[in-house]
C-alpha cells in the first residue's frame, strides 16, 4: 500500500465512536480532501459545528474557503459536480437528527435528501435539468417522497411556485428553465428544494447572481418559509452583510477551517479574529462612496495543497508578529472560547484583540 492509499483507506472509513448528539445537526471534525495530480487538496480540514431546528447558521468566507464542499459533504454529494473524477476522502461525523450520515447506508442518505435535507445550489442551472419543464422537475421531486398521482403533485408544484413569487404559476409551471430569468430560476429552484418541507435547508450563495431587490426578496422568502416549517437553515455567502441580519450564528471559514464562530451579533459587533476584521472592512457600506466600498482582505487565499504552517492566515495577517516567538508561523491556533458560545482561533491574547478591535479597527468601519 502506498502512503496515499493507506491514508485514503483510513480516512474513508468513518468510525462512529461517539454517541449521538442532542443537536439537530452536528458536524464533528469534518475533513473533505481531494487527491489531484498536484497533491492532496484539503478543501475542508477539520470543521465542527452544531445547528438546531428553527435556527439559521451563516457560513462566510472568501472564494475557495471550502463552503460549497462543506455543504455538498453534508448532503452526501461531495463527489458530484464539476470535479468529482477521483474519489474524495471524507472523514469525521455528520449527525442529522440522530443519524450519522458518513457511516449510513448511501441508499438511506439518498432517501433523506429532499425530505430531511435539501440544498439550494450556487448555480440554479446546474440543479435544473434543461430538457424538462420546471413543473415536471418539481413534480418528480415531490413524488419521490409522496405517494400521490401526477395531478396532485402538479397542484403542489403550482402552489410552491406561487409561494416563491412566480407570477402566473399555473402557466409558468410548463416553462423550461431557459425561459426563466436568473431570479425566476433561483425561485424555481427554491420551490423545488422546499417542496418536501425539508428539515434542513442549505442555501449556497442563494443571491450572488441576482440584483439587490431580488436578493432581498429571496432572503425574506427563506426566512418566511423557515418560520412556517421550523427548518434549520444554513446560508452560505462571502458577504457578511447578507448573514448579519438573517443568521442566528455565524461561522467564518478560512482555508477549510473555522477561524471564528458565535452568535451573529457577537461575530458582527465584537469579532475576535483578524480575518473577520478584514471581511468586515471589505463589506459594502451605504454611507460610503462607491470607490471606498470594497477594501478586500490584502493578499490571496491560501493554497489548499500547501496550507501555510502555523496559522493559515499568517501571510496576510497584519498582526502576525504580535504574538511572541514566531508562534503564528509554527503552531496552528485552536478555537478557544472568547465569550459565551463565541470562539476564535488566534494566538494573540484576548486583551490584545479586544484592544485592537476597539481602538484600531472598529472606529474605521
Ligand atoms: N473535486 C475536487 N477536486 C479538487 N479540488 C476541489 C474539488 N472540489 C472542490 N475543490 C477545491 O476545494 C476548494 C474549496 O472549494 P469550494 O467550492 O468549497 O469553495 P467555496 O468556499 O464554496 O468558494 P466560492 O465562494 O467561490 O463558491 C477550492 O479550492 C476548490 O478548487
Ligand atoms: S494567529 Fe497570528 S497570524 Fe493568525 S490571525 Fe492571529 S495574529 Fe494573525
Ligand atoms: Mg461555493
């Protein structure tokens, strides 16, 4: 056995040592690695979080930080999509309503998709089949989980299209995806995701391709439907502003790991990680001039094949030299609690971070 296949074997055998958690969704030490010709891409590298029913978690991070791979992993779809040629290595535990998904029978997980968990994909065209009408696709999604005739399912499809704000739903139900605008397709996909009232809804960048008004409508819609069905929702975005209002908790991802997580108002108003400060600094603000709006975090996201040693953020962090003995470049900081249910992974002392945030960062935002 080669080194790689040895580790592959180990990582593909999920061990369920720990008991079922009390949380509705609990992700424990999730790793999703992709073997490629250039090396192992560690897209998600030890991610843990919990989510309760009726609550919303916002996952935020730059492009390539592992947000979509995380959600595809939860859905059991990490091998699908644009890459998916080689077997992904996945390990850790994903508990959904008492079932551990990584060690569960794939047929069982397939049956859970749609009803127990559903996803709004980043690109609606990839989720909708071009050759079938919108209605036919929603009908199919409904009938997988409900033993009803086509007429009943069609009625349900029209009802759902109406719920998501598609005008003349009884006519549009027979349209093909290409006959819909981007915003309408997004709504149709949401209708399809919600047709079975999923208990967990993952919305991956549900708004990026849409104009601001439609964005707001879609987010309102997710909120309304969540209230109605009491679902747990994960909203994935690179824009902290989107989740600041919508989410109960926020998880900030960097290089496949969580660098900060906690109640939304804490992460937003008392962030304790320099990367989160950077994200807040790059947020569009209505009271700023257009050219001042985007101050991106300087530098580029890390390579997921050669993740920087120590703190992965160190090459871009303006405070990398604050902690003594070069520790930021040699020792990976673990998440530590910085307040009630609020964690951050940084070697700077909490006092130091509080001071920098209050005196140097917050006044400039
Ligand atoms: N099957 C795969 N094989 C190799 N690399 C992959 C595979 N799937 C994803 N990746 C890589 O994993 C990293 C994380 O990807 P992911 O799609 O999760 O990012 P993201 O945070 O959703 O970014 P974005 O905001 O652009 O959607 C990227 O560098 C991507 O290229
Ligand atoms: S550990 Fe060091 S490099 Fe990483 S965020 Fe904290 S100060 Fe910056
Ligand atoms: Mg993505």
